[in-house]
């Protein structure tokens, strides 16, 4: 960059999520794809609920949510907030939440005054689902189960239910509405009671797929068959829906797309100062839970036959099959879709003769390797893929036995290659899982270190094996005490404790970082922030490049760091209590001995003399008997002050017990030893004049030196110093006697 040129500003988009749910992972996926297209950074705040009304959320949610507060300080350009999941039930909190931030805000699935939004039109999908039950299944008594949400999306779904009943001349009855507090045992009990009270129900609309999962269980308990005795539809079309027994009909609303548009809208807001609100229709997908037979095989077969009869191009047929195998899943990687489309086109262009050629087998193998990759295979419906292949390579269309054998062999090769590739992906996933479990074990083991630095380093060294290549841990200088849904004062600086770059722990030159600069070390354009906390202690936050498909691992890591910091603080406090003398606040006998052993080892290695000083308060019994034990304690404290003043560096000081003090010290200048007597007298005189007590505080002492040529024997060294101290005491008594 030339002198005088300004550094180009890197646009940063913020996104808030509350959990490691499928919904939030899809939100992250869509936002990340939009940011990649726009060439901007994405900062994800992985927090918790801020809803005071929701009692069933984890009690730690308010601590997790503290990470949202950093959004005002990290130089973000705009923020995307899925307000309906962050503030689940309380509309006032939901409307107030965006106002906390001083940057442009776009809301998802919530219409909040003065803020641009992207929302799904949930009403139409629910209307279609309920209408399907009425028209196709002839249901006469349809109920609805709502969740904890009372926002716009929940109202839309309820309105869709009511309008469907009204348009089919059916009465809306309050008794057919059940509101559940969440997804737990209580919800199941409420459902069971509601079903028993309304045995005539023949159709139920669930406003989420999660509610439908619980409903399935309760219907099984009372002997009602889903899709036969009673029709059930969910909402969200989660991946698990198609694997339920029977497969759950649901309303499809792609969470990734709403986040994708939210980022695009935020970008417009940043660039132009305004953005258009957007409404997106969700759509109903009937399945066996509403007695809808699976006609997929017939549909794709008829599509291929129709296209061939109309002499459509192979590219057109391949395009239709490509759309079919992705099954409503929005894939932003056009290259991946092109690969699948190209694969189908290649197969359609082949003749029977081609199916025996080596280069064709090689090309098919290359296609399969490209299609079966870890990042994208999750978006592909494998059952539909194999169904398409069965129509493309249909041996029944050939009368010649030789051609049939060739095609059968070719088809078998493709199937075996795909199965082998898929099994390999499963093996990789299992190996990675095993490796991560081992790393998690190492992280847990790291919490057993006595030293906080050793503990943190152990965690840092295991971060890469958790699939995280870049990470920075920032802590407050002292933990901030936070309480549920109460604001806290944000410190201006953070301490950088861990810096991992490209899988390697880096040395830290400058630990103190201004809050606004904390993202500068995180060079990657995608990053996630999580709170580090334990109980009421909020320690700081962790910045990583953890993938949004592995949020549970990130949550675990953040929790372990918080626990580690808390445990270490407790251990340090307990060690301090067990090693500290309560009266003088210096080491007690136990703490002194522990630290002398460390000093001995350190100075023996460099062959530097280590001395032991023992000091004893003179006339303690006289002071106690004459002036009281409080004054005796005061005299002991003054002796401690004298010794602390003399031995300021390269020493450990402790109270051996009663009126005795022990000090291990080093001195490069032996003049200190020679002049120590005059130094003690000088400092003793100073502190006596300072406190003006009715008695004179003095001490006797002895000094010995540790013998490095013999095994470590502290008791022997103490005895040597002790004997010298008593020699001095005798001299003092003799001098007093002569004066007397």
C-alpha cells in the first residue's frame, strides 16, 4: 500500500443465533453463502435466549446471551437478528432488543417497527395443510398445537388454520387449540390429556415438527395410527421428518434462504441507507402422515418417459432430475449442482457400447468422487439419486441378452462405487468423531493441571483436533459478575490468552487489546464468537472458525474453558487459604516449605547460594501478659512488616508458628549478609517510631545456608539457623544483665 492511501474498509456483517439446532445451522449456512457472494466478513454471535418469560430454557442462557453485547464494540457494519428465536414469547422484549444496538439492524421472521425484515408467509402453507386434510382426508374435527412463541410467525400459523376452517364452512372451536410450554415431559402430558378430552379429533396441525415428534408418541400411547386414524402435519420440514414412521407431512420454509436474503438486505441497508421488506411463501409437502402415498417413483419415471416422447434434450432431462434429487434443499454451490447435472447428462449421452469402455468407467468414477464429498453430500437425496439411476439404466428396455448383461454390469459398477464412496465418507466421519472424542478427553484431562497457564495451553493445543484451525481467547482482566437479564458494564480492554493460527499455538507479544480491535487477529472472513462463563462469572469470549455444522463442539469447548477458569480460581483460592497465615497474610509453615523446595531446585541448577533466615519476636510473653494478646498479635504483625521491608526481592517469607518467621532468600552481593544486623536494627527503630507502642518490638535471628552437596534437608538447615538465633538471644540477655 502506498503512503497516503487509505486501507480499504472490510465490511463486516453480524448474525445472532441461540443454539446448535438445525434451524440455526441453516441460518448460518445461508448467511455465510450471501457473505461469500458479496465478498464481506461474517461474524456470528452464538448466544442464548433473552426472553424473561421462558422458564424451560437453560439457566445459563442469559450468560450465553452476554456475547450479543459485544456487537456494539466490534466495528460491525450491520446486524441480522432472528428476533423470534432470541426473544421467543415476550413481544415487548422482542421489539426492544434491536434498539440496544447502535448499528443498522435487519430482523428475520419478525416484523418490528422501524426495522427492515425478511419473513416467511407462514399462513399460506398452514392454510394449504389444513385444507388438504379437509379436502383429501375428509377430516371434520381438526385441532392445532401451538408452541411457546406468540409473535408474528405464530399468529400467522394460527390465522392460516382459522382461515382454512372458515373457507370450508367449519367452526373454529377454542377447545381444539392446545398451547404447549416446550418440548418436554409436561408437553407430552398436556397432549395426552387434550387427546383424551377430544377423542373426535381426526386431524392435527402442529406449528413445528418438534411438536409433531412428541405428538406421535402420545398418539401411539392411546392406540391411534398416524395417517390412518388421525392426520398430522408439522411445520419446518426438518430433515428428520421424512424418516419418521410414517413420514411427517410438513410445511417447507428454508431457513438458510431467509438468512441469505437478510444479509443481502443488510448490505443494501449499509450501502444505500434503506432496504425493501421481503415476504417469502412457505409451501406444504404432503406425506404419509396425511395418508399421501409416495408417488415419487411414478413421477420421476413419467417425467423421463414424457421428455423422451417429446424428444427433449438430454440436458433438459438431466436438469429435471438434478432438481428432483436435491428435494427442496437450497444448495448455493452452483458448481455442485452443475456436477450432478453433468453426471446425469453424461449417462444420458452414453450408448450400450460405451458402457464397456475403460475411459467411461474412469469418468464415472471421477464424477462419483466429486459428488460424494463431505461438504455437499448432505444436500443430496440418495434414495432419489438411486431411483433416477434405475430409470436411466433400465435393462428391461433391451431385448438383447448381451446388452442386458453389459448394462447390468455397468449399473452394478456405479452402485458399488457410490456405496463405497458413501461408506468412505462415513468412515471419515467416524474417525473424525473418534479423534474429537479423544481430544475432548485431553481437554478434560487438561483441567487437572495445577497451573492455569498449563491448563489453557493444554486446551489450546487440542483446539485443532476439534476441527478448529483458528481461535483467539479473550478474557477480562477480572471476571465480570453478571445476573439474569441485567446489563453489565463493558470493560474497554481485553487480555489475549490464546492465539491459534492455522492449527498452531502462537506466542503472544501484546496481551492487552482494545475491545474494538479484538477481531483483527482473526484473519478469516468467517468467525464465531461464544461467551466464556461459569455460574455468575463472565470471563470473556472465544473467537473461532468452527464450522456452523459443528456448533455443539464449539459450545462444549466454550463451556470447558469457562469451567476450567472457574476451577482454577477456586483451587487458587483454596491454596491461598491453606498456605497463608491468617494473621500476617504471608505464607504459613506449609506454604513456606512448598515454596522453599521450589526455590532450592531453581537455585541449585544455577549454583547460586540459597540462605535460610529464622527470626523470633523478642519478649512476646511479656507483651501478652502485660498489654494483652491483641498487642501480642500487633507485635507479630510489625515484625512481619520489618521482614517484608528488608527482604523485598528474591525471597519467600512465612510464619513458622507462634512468634517465629522463616525466610529463604538469595543475594548476589554478600554485603547484604554482612550488614543485615545493622539493617534489622535500622528498620526496627523505624517501625517502632512509626507505631509509638507502649513496648519496644525487636527480634532475634539466625542465618544458615543450604548445602547443595548433600541431599535436601530443610529441618537440618532450620536447626542450624535456629541455633544461631538462640546464640543471639543469649547475647541480648547477657547485655541486658550487664546493663542492669
